[in-house]
C-alpha cells in the first residue's frame, strides 16, 4: 500500500510546477517614456523637489498623517496580520508538543469479569488512576507542502508591506495636492481682492466723471457690476476651502482646528521645478503597487506547489511518554513510566478529484495574479506618461497665460488713459478689465495645476 501511494503521488509531481508563461520577467517595459521629452536626467532624490516641501503646512500635515492616519494604520495592521499568518505557517513545520494530566475514578462490576474467581482473589469495585503525559506529533513534510505554504505566507508579508508603502505614497500625494489647492485658493483670493480694489477705483472715476457731466451715469452702474462680479467670486471661495479642509481631516485623522492652524499664513507657491527623467525600469522597481503585485504572483506560485503536495503521502511521527499509576504515591516511581513511539504514512487513494480541483483553483489564482501584475505595470506606465504629458501641457499653458496677462495689463492701462482723455468708450475699458481679471485668475489656477501635476508625477514615479 505504501509503495502504491508513493507511486501515485510521484506520477503527478509535475502538476504542481508553476506555469513558465506566468513570469514577471515576461512583462518588458519600454526603454523610455514617450511624453517625457522635455525633462532632465536627475537622481531619484530630486523627486522630493516635486512636492511642496518648503510649505510648513505640508510638512506638518504629512508628519501628522504618518503618525495617525486611519488608512495607514489599517495598512500597518494588515502587515501584522500577514506576519501572524506566516508565523503560524512556519510553526506548522515544527513538531507539536502537548501535555496533559488526569485523575480517573472507575467503578467495576465484578459480574462482568466472572463470578467464579479462585479462592482468595477479589475484584476491587472502585479504582482510581493517576496519569500525566507528554505527546508529540510531527509531519515530516517529505514533499514540501508545508514548506510551500510557509513560503507563500512569508511572501505575503512583502506584499502587505508594499501595500502599506503604496497607501503612504497615495496619502502623502493627496495631502500635497490639497495643500497646493489651498495655496491656489489663497492666490485666487489675492487676485480677486486686487480686482475688487481696481473695480472700486474705476467706479469712483466714473462717478466723478458723471458728476462733472463728462460721462453718463451708466458708466458708474457698469462699474458697480464689475465690483459685484469680484465680490461674488470671492464669496464662492470659502466653500472650496471647506472641501479642502474636510479632505485633509479625513486624510490625516486630525481635528479641524489642527488642520486650520497648519494652513495659517500666506505661503506663495514656489517656482515649479523641471521634472526629472526616470527610466521605466527604474520606475517599476520604485512603485510599491508593482512590488505588491509581483509578490502576490510569487505567492500564488507557491500555493500551486502546496496544493499539489496534497496528492502525495504524508509521513507523520508521533511519540508519547507519561506516568500512570493507581496510587498517587507511586506516580513518580520507575514502574509508573509508560511511553509509545510510532510512525504513520497516509495519502489519498481515491479523492474523486478533490485535490485536482484545488490545484486547478491555485493555477487559476496564479493566472489572475499574473493578469493583475500586468495590469498594475501598464497602469503605472500609463500614469507616468499622463503625468509627464500633464506637466508639459500645463507649463506651456502657464507660460502663455503669463504673456497674455502682460499684454492685457498694457491694453487695460492704455484704454484707461484714453477713457480719462475722452478718447475711448467706457465699455472698452470695462471689457478690458474683465478680460484681465479672468486671465489673472487663470494664471493663479494654472500655477496651482503645474504644482499639482508635479505631485502626480512624484506619485507616479514611486515617490522617494
């Protein structure tokens, strides 16, 4: 029987091997990013320049999030859970040792033994036995099923650790983006307040000209509409601020008061740096989500080996040593020592496809893990291409808006002079002022978008 079990198991040895097609090395990234033509080659440490690291609000909120953010705490707890599973899987490879003790009181019916006993022999109806035992069992794991399970569990620690790194990466990126949005709102508010002041000056000019009979009262009314427009846009900003504060409270796990205190002060967005160049291969090594997907694929391969090992016989060694006596005082005498030692081998003879189904399931899980790995790789590549393209696009837009703002300032200034000299209609001045106001707001927004695009690039490249 033992020979037949061994032969049956060995005949299916190849079924536990991973599919060579499910190899991470078969996913080859491109040699360069197509949309990264206007960047410079720098060390990966320069990636930190893409973040608003000189903003005290960002550094304060980032540190608070790394200490108390609920999402990060949950990710760290998943690492501890993976370590506990791995500890249990490795412990399964070691012998189990148990200890027990007992006191047994037994009452015997002498008639069940026999009524015709020799003279002078009697049966004690009541007996008390005392015992203590140490037992051990050990699966020799000849075909490596337990080793494969332990290896898969150890690899999943790496996956959980990479997941936590990905959570941290996304957390810091989201905090940086919200801080940039807050500073952009401050810049927009400054622009709108300057526009409001300019509109009020223009209204005073029209009122003075109207009193002098130089211009109609309609000019003053139109100037007032310009003031109302600036005030309405200023009134909309607190709602946008509330959205940012709420997002930061959620991200950091801090109270609203702490978040607002961190955001106090006027910090102007610094000049956006030139984005660094990263090779796709370097990016894939740095991205924690890619590392997590690769670890899960490796663990899935180990799961196949563990499932295939169930087809093979298991050799189990067991032993026990103990004490047994019918008198408490004799429990520790040499005659009370009892023991046993044994070995057993068992394996499936007819399982009607149960183990085969588990192997098929493990292989399907491995194919799913490989597809997830490929998807993660191409998602990463796509995110970096998008980030590089966004940086180039918003930089070009920002530079164009700066040039446009300068021209519109000149136009508004010259039309103002013509209006004061009676050479231009007020509608021309009003339209020029409105166009300039809109462009100035666009400049502030584009500057924020340029900083945000660099934060997205930092995250896409795997951070630092």
